[in-house]
């Protein structure tokens, strides 16, 4: 699939911001079976300092910028063309027994094996995951079953949570958005001794039959990846109960949302603020 992605973020401040420093994850990764081109990043007001050729600790393309002019509105607009590919064939043996026959094998990168700022160690995560991971079950089968159960047991509700809500509350209320679904899945997998990472990006959305797709009506998306020893990373999307494939555009990955938030920063002044986000994911071919 080939997509044109546009992501516009607008910050509105009640008082002038005198100085601000920001880091943004808005350019896609180029090493995940996808290739991008025609990247354009517009920042208004124009920054005094701009560095858009760097990467963060996890290898995610990262833009750093500083604005020194007083402003009450900040607009950051990213657009690019990206071509994705279908997911590779899953391992014929299902990745082998998830527990190696006699104990969890874990594996993968150590950064994704342990607790992180938004995904603590929770006994309820282990209790929820356990039915999907009986002894000797193939790893891929267990992961797909966990993905299915999260999709069935949790209710998608954009009004139920906000960024930074404790994961224990998400488990208790069984409501949330894609970010929460991903955090729940990662917590469960890490509780079973498996490496799991948070993936952010976009997903192709299709309007209801007979309806026209509204401009700016799409949204950023999140899912998760789990390490399959001897095969690599398998991305699954519990929000939609599916293996993430060519309809998913990868921007960044990390331990949890805190590592890959689209824009974060420090401002001097500004008072109260609110944010508007508009995203378009259009199919080119």
C-alpha cells in the first residue's frame, strides 16, 4: 500500500509563550519493511533552532526545535508519502513453545523486557495473561489469543482515559483507547517474561459505506510488538484484533507512550493551553 499522511497539531495558549524547546516523533521509520519519501515538516512560528536529521535512543527519527519568538499559537504540520508491505509469513512452528517447555524464554532486547514509566509490574497483568499462556502453547498462538481477548474484553472509549492515567485503572475499568490497549498487551507479555514494545504510527481508516471520508478525521494509532525468538518482532493490534500489516504505518517504537509521544517539550509562559489534532491517511495506490 502507498499512503499520503498529513498530521497537523495546533497548540493554543491563553498567555504568550516566551520560549519553548520541543522534540517530535513525526517522521516515519525507514527500516521496518516500509519506505517513505517527500517528507515535509512545517513549524509555525518558524523555529530559531531546528534539527531534523537526528534519532533518539531507539533509532526513531526525531526532530528537535526551539522557538524564541513570543507566540500564543504553535502549529506543527508533518506530511509524507510512505509505501508499506504485507507482514512476513509467520513462523511455521508458531515460534515454538512460549515457555520453552520448562520456563519462560523471554529474549529480544532487554529494554523491552522490564517495567517502564507507564507500564509497571502489575499482578493483574499476569493474572489476565495466564489463560492465554498454558504450558507448551506455541508463542504466536498465545499472543494472538491474548490480542483477541483484549479486543473482546476492553471497550474502546475515547472519553474514558487520558494520557498518563495509571494502567491499574485501565485494567479495573476495562475501557480506553489504542494507547491503553497497547499498554495492557505489553504489560501482560512482560508479565510472562516476554519482550514487548510500544509502536506508534497511523492506520488506514475506511469510512462507512456510502459516507465520504472527512478531512482530518483520522487519528494517530498505537499497537505493540512482541519478540519471537529466531524470527523477529511480530506486531499485533489489539484495538482491531489483527496482526499489524500493510495498513499500518510505523513512526516510532519504545518502551511505552512516554518514549514516542508525537510532540513534547518545555515552555516558558503560556498559561493554560489546549491542543487540536487533525490527521489524514489517504491511499495513493
